[in-house]
């Protein structure tokens, strides 16, 4: 396998890790106004991700750094073209992170209410805009060529807000919301567990229906793709996994439901990456302007060095993350939320 293809896969796996792990963080944040009857409930909900949310976000940092090093042209074109959308994502993530740490430090109810709102909107905006961005990568963008041979995005933020792109955003929000609700039911007991499971059932129906439309639309757009069989296979596995997660949630099997959602998210993203290959960005101006993996990649020596670094570091990162989840595996109850907890 060529190193360029290998790093396309590695970046894809890192992004999958981010959306699977930080995805349920987003869903937990969205659940605050729906499941938080009082401040104790809201603290309980936040504490389900308290030990892991910042660790989950490191996958985005690692994915961004790998993208910059392996495909600098892709990084430069996408980050300059999606500048406003990415800025909004960054601001939302900062507000969400700050709110987790500061909501409990005020002396008034209004203080806490403001930070709870920041958590909610900081959990909705990122998956919405990420979904819009990835959908547009698959659909194609107005990408032109620079005189020096580089690429430039010639659209605006409104260019991204097309029906397919917006559907991608809605699907990402619904799927991560469901993922987070299942995680809450997995990490809590009693009334909170039952209410989270019931809401996950309702939201899950919408996620499955919207996801099915998005996956079918993606397949139809790529009927002439040389990897159509892989696109269809990944889409089918994603759909079956989401349905399996839904059924498991109905049966009260939160662990299997969480696994089904995680697999569904992973294969939905694999559908997108399969549809992209062997390009990183399709040009709607002229197919000849499309950014290929080979054309946007770093030098062979750079990719070779990065591969050796990844071989030694990724297993350590995965082991540490697995250990963290094992340590904080116990369910939480309202009784565990003391006056000093947050």
C-alpha cells in the first residue's frame, strides 16, 4: 500500500475516533435541557463525561496535526475555505470546555444557567457544522487552481448551506444526540437511566430515517465511482448498526446500543471516505481541478517518518484511553453527586 493511501486511512481512522468518542460528549451536552430537571440532574449528566471529555477532544488535535503534516495542501485549502465555519466550531468548543470547569464556581442560579446554555450550544454547533463540512467534501466544492499550482476554495459559507450539506449536519446532530443519550443510560441508574433510554428511542428514530436518506443520496451521487461496492457496503453496515443499536436500546441493553451507534458512526464516515477516494476535494468548477491524494501529500520521507512515529505512539494513546474508561466505568447516581462535585 502506498504511504499516501495509508495516511489517508490513518487520518480517517483518527477522525472516526474523534466523532465516535467526542460524539457522545456532544450528545450528553445536548441532553441537559431535556433530562436535567434540577441542578443535581444536570450535574449528574455532566459528570458522566467529566473524566473523559477532554481526553476525547485530543483526537481532533491529533487528527488535525496529522492532516497538516501528511496533506498540507488539503489542510491549507480546507481551513482557509471553511475558515468561518471552523472558527465557529473552535469558539463553541472553547465555550463548552470553559463551561464544564466554571459552571459550578458561581454563587447564583443565573451564573449556572448561562454556562449550561454554553454547554448545550457548544455541543450542537460542532457536530452540525462538521456534518455540513463533510457532506460538502463528498458532494464537491468550487475548488480552483492557483497560479503556483495550489488549490483555492472559491465559495463562501453560504455555498456550504445547500440541501445535501444541511442534511449532513442534521444527521450528525441526531446521531450524536442519540449516542450521548445512550451513554447517559449506560452510565446512570434509576429514573435518569430510564428517561435517557426513552428519549434515545425517540431521537433514534429520527437519526435512522435522516441517516438513511443521507446514505442513499450519497450512493446515488457516486453510482459511477470505481469503489461503488465499498461505498454501498459501508453504508449498509452503518444502517444496520444504527438499527441494531436502536433495537438494543429498546431492550435495555445499553452496552450493545452504544456499540451499535459507535459502529454506525464509524461506517458512515467510512462511506464518506470511500466516496472521496482517490481525491481529497472534488471540484465542481472543473473535475481536472480536483485535489488528489497524491497531489496534496507531503514528501515520501515525511510520510515514512510519520509512519514510524505513529507505530510507536498510537498504541500508547489507545492503551491510555482504554485504561481511563476502565477506571471510570462505574455507573453514577444522584446520591454520588455531592455539594463539592461538578
